[in-house]
C-alpha cells in the first residue's frame, strides 16, 4: 500500500458502483476526481445516487465494484485511516436530541482523540464559528432546522478534516440560512479543507462550487467548472431594446465589439451574441452614448446550469414543466 | 477504552434525562412485590418449608430484581439512534464499533444497579430480611407439575433466580451461586459477542 500524502487528490473514485439488494443500480461506474482545496459540487435530482456515492466515499457503505480513495487512503482497504481524515455531515442530520450542542461537540472531539480542556476549547471555537454560542447549552431537540444543520456541520469539523463531505447541506433551509451555510463552507474551504457537497440546487452549484459534476440515474453525465459548462452551451445574449431608435445606426454605433459573434435583428431589438455579456454591456453603453443614441434598455441572458442539465439529461432539474424533445 | 467511557457517560446522561424510559421498568417489579405481599403471602405463610422461615416477599424478591434488570433499554435506545441518524455519525468516527455496544452496556449496568437498589429497599421495607447481607420463579421446582418442572429446569433464568433466592433465604450457598454466576456470564458473553459481530458487519 502506498503512503497517502498531501499531494494525493481529495477524492478519487474509479468505476465506483453500488447495486442494492433487489437490483436497484443506485450508482453505476462513477469516475470522480476532486482536487485538494476545491469545493466540488455533485448536482442531481432525487434518487440520482448522490447519497449512495457519498456513503461509499465515507466508508459507510461498501461499493459493489470499483475503488475509491479519500485523501489518498483507500476507503475499503483502510477505512479506519480514511475516517480520521474526513468529516461528514449526512443528508439526515444526525444529532442526539437529549444532549446539548456543547455536549455533543465535546463528545465528538473525544471520539477523535481530543480531550479535556482541548475538547472544551475546540467545542467553543466551533460553536462560535457556526453562531450557536447562545443555544450551546440547550438540548438539540429544541433547535430549529437551520441550527441543527449548523451544529451538524460543526460536528463534522472537530478534527479539522482534510476532506469534508456535505450531503445536501442546505435542503429545507430558508434563503437566509442557506447563505449562512454557504459562507461557512467558504470559510472552511479557505482554511484549506477540500469540500465535496451534493445539492439539488443549481444556484448552489453555481455560486459555491469551483467544479461540479451532474449525476443522473447513477451516472455522471457532465463535469466541469460552472463557467465552462455554461460556456459550452453557447454565448451570452445581450439584447438592446430599440424603443424607436434606428436599427442601422444603432448597429453601426456598436460596431465591432470584442468577442462579438453575431448580431440578430429582432422586432424592436438587437440581439448581440457575445462571449462575456456583462463585460460587453459597459462598452455598448459607452459607444451608444458617444453617438447620442438612446435605447429602451439593455439586458443580458446567460446560459444557466439548468440549460446544461437540460442538454445533458433531456429534462429540467428545477420546476416540473415537461420539456418537449 | 476512552471511547467506551465517553459513550457510556453520554448513555448514562440519557438515562437520567429520560426518566420516562426507566419508570416503566420499575413498575412491573414493584407491582409483583405488592401483589405477592398482599395475596400470595396468605397462601404461603412463613412456616412453609421452602421459605426457610421468611415471608413470600423474600422468595419473590429475586424475580422482581430480574424484571428490573432485564428490561434494559439499551437495545431500544440503539434502534432509536439508528433511526435518528446519530448512529451513522458514530460509525463514521474513527472508533471501534464495539465501543458503541459497550458504552450502552455500561449505561445499562448503572441503570440496573440503580433500579435494583430501589426494588431491594422497597422489599426490605415490606419485611424481607436478607440472610446474606441478598429460585423456579414463583414456587420451587418440586412444587411444579412435571412438564412445568422440565421447562423451568431448562430455562437458564431459573438458575439465576435460584441463586439470587438462596442469597435472600439461606445465605451463602456456593453451589447455587456458582451456577447463577456461570449462567449470567455465559449468556452475557454470548449475547454481547452476537451484538458486536452484528455491529461490525453493519452497513445499509
Ligand atoms: N438501502 C437501500 N436499498 C435499496 N435501494 C436504495 C437504498 N438506498 C438508496 N436506494 C435507491 O438508490 C437510488 C439512489 O438513492 P440516493 O439516496 O443515492 O439518491 P440521492 O441522489 O441522494 O437522492 P435525494 O436527492 O432524494 O437524496 C434510489 O433509487 C434509491 O431508492
Ligand atoms: Mg440523498
């Protein structure tokens, strides 16, 4: 067995597969690589196989086939070592309702070999990190959903893991709590922890993740940075509402923009296909202003991850509208 | 080892904080004591030979103690824990899985001692006297019908009760005590081994 080093990727899976009793193929031959320092998103609808993958990577579920390493440690060959290097917050929040938040964190410290005053200090530090100092000495059953999530997150961090797994960390939270969790995840990541999180939310994958993979029916259908995936979909569209302005002179005023692919004249509007919509807007406004052309409005439409999802799976992830093929 | 202590401490805390889980386990033994003191002792006055000059309370006390100790709640607590998902958190921690079982058992030990002490105190208050300083369950073996006797002799619990009963009624009787301890240790080890094996193979 080779010795795991800090150069090994955070997660590396080859041909990972899990078939449940009864023949459900939850995960089918997944290849995955999460680099050190990344926030990696695993995006997919209900039943796609996200949790099954995470449970395999966390040593909770033996793979039917394939292999996986976390922080360079094989999860099947050396689960004990793998457990020392990872932190896990599962989809179902696992809290003990009759303990207080502080007791839970101190026990968690103890299970990772941190004891006595060091455990008390670490628990306090984590309670501060997730903003639970006031509720720290109440039993966890009195916590709100968001507080439980935050405590669960804190409990995954006691031993400063190299790799953190978060299975749907924001599902069921209101938008404000979601933003709080995002901030915490970013802060944890900035401290050097690699993060792999699953989500059903396009926005979460887009805003939070450096790279992501879309999983559907147990297979990874596409993988890349959010920007790259969207860029593969085509270009941004800047539409300029003419509001009576002359088509030709407007077109001439804008002229050759950097990254301009083509211009389509629509009824009462110009559609400019550009590489970078937001960057182009400033230049378009400046040029129109110089020629003293007044237009009705300028808007950018960018391809979304939903468009990526649609092209990869033939379905939309969010909203339940049927999409004609 | 530290893991067992930590998990045990937490389980004891749970026992203390959820008295509603322990109170029903007190109810049955105390109920039996009360019934026996009230009615059955009239049927078997203390002159009855197998009572060694004591009231039926003393004869019945070990049964109550068995009830008190055997309604251990750890198994149930563990099932709840699996349901709540906290169990997964323990499984993913770098600890020996068996320590989850031993932590629970430690709490049962504490609870068992607590509940037994209470039952003993109540029995003493009702007039049982201890020969030692502490049996077929309700009557001795030879008072049972042949079929019942065969069943009772095959049931290991009988020997535990016999041993405990000898402590109450006759004082130190090494033979009966040895069998009693042997039965307890053997079943204890056997069941613990099964639990540990189950948890080590556990995955879902
Ligand atoms: N223990 C199990 N036994 C049988 N089938 C299972 C088991 N666990 C999961 N499955 C099945 O495997 C598939 C993938 O489930 P999984 O929980 O990994 O999906 P998911 O992507 O996490 O979904 P969600 O977003 O709803 O959490 C589903 O069809 C599910 O029914
Ligand atoms: Mg899931």
